[in-house]
C-alpha cells in the first residue's frame, strides 16, 4: 500500500528530469544551428550554401552538423582574402626585384653598374646627380636635359680658338683634326717651327 505514493513521486521526478534533458537538448540544437549559420556565413557569401548548411543541422541535428563539418569550405573568407593578399604581395616583390640583363646577378634599382659583370645599368643626372634610366634623355627629378648639353659643350668650345690662330701662324699647313688639341700648349709651336 505505501508503494503507490512513492511511485507517483518518482514519476514526477523522472518527468522533471526528462523535461530538463529535453530543454538542454533543445538549447544545444539551437546553439548548433546558430553556430552553423555563423560559420557558414564566414565561409561563403552564397545565400543558398548558407541556407543549406543551416537546414542540414535543423533537420539532421548532430549528424547534420558532422556532415556540415565534412562538407564546409576549407577556409573562411577572411583567410582566403589574407592568402590572396599575401600572393599579390609576393608577385609584386618578384616583379620589382631586378637582375642584371647580362649575368642575371641580383641588383638594386639604384645600382649604376652591375657589381658582378660591370655592365652599366643606370646613369647619374648631370645636374642633380640622381640615378636615371639609361634611356632617359631628361631627368624627371630636376628637368635637366641629359647627354646632349655635355657633348655639345665639348665639341663647340675647343675648335673656336684654333680657327682664329691657325691662319696667323701657319698659313701654309692644312688644318688637321689633331692640331686643335695641341694648340694651347707650347709643344705645338716647337714641332711646327723646324
Ligand atoms: Zn651583371
Ligand atoms: Zn636631375
């Protein structure tokens, strides 16, 4: 006779525990769905993929989560972006790295000659002294024209005095290209007199 109330009490306690376990499992299920939704969103921008991932967990619960873990994209969007950035940076580094066109020795962009084979790689600006490309005719830093003014000065200045002096001292001798160089010095007179 005293066993009946005991059983009902046991039944209500059991019911309580079952309810607790049920609530716990429900909370876990909701947490799994939320986690799957966040994880899928961080790995794919595709709405269909996100919905399918969440549906997998909603319908199949824990096995669905395992399936999702197996099938989900390997890297997150942030990881993918970082990887692409690193790849781009490496590519740019390779493009910027210069080598000697003759011996392919590694050189810096501001080297004037190759330290290995002495090939001329760059030139200095006549005016400001900065390193320029060999093909450039004008300095981009100071605007000075390169090459031509220096050559022009060297050619025009020396012939001017010989043109005046030669006819005065030696009217008989023909003007040769060698005489202009020797004119300013005294040995030129010593050679011409005898
Ligand atoms: Zn070289
Ligand atoms: Zn310059």
